[in-house]
């Protein structure tokens, strides 16, 4: 998985203690990133990643993501990765 993530994605995950400090959340985000990159294309991922990180951090303030099940966590993370076209 590490070989597939861009440097920007790695920085977004590891430089935020609320994400990088929780192995499950960090892994779920990285896996979500890989799924989104396959769907959106790698060139679109920098902006999508930054928006997804903001959404993840905000959601984690409301609902402790470390406490949700794996399937729900995966669905939540996937919902954060949307393109401008998908949003409209």
C-alpha cells in the first residue's frame, strides 16, 4: 500500500496525529485513497485528498472513528473522496 500512495497522501496521513496516530483510521484512509485514485485518477487526488482529510478530521470530532466497525469506517472514508462532478 505504501508504494501506491503519493508523497502528498502520506504526508496528509502521517502529519496529523488524529489520523496517523490511529493505525485503523490511517489504514482505512490509505485504502480509501487507493480506491478513489482508481475511480478518479491519480491526477485528481491531491485536491481530493486534502478535502477528504478535512472531512475526516471534522467527522472524527463528532464521532470517534476508532470506535466504528471496519465496514462502516471504510464506507465513511469512501464518502469523503468525491470529485467535483460527483458532487454536482
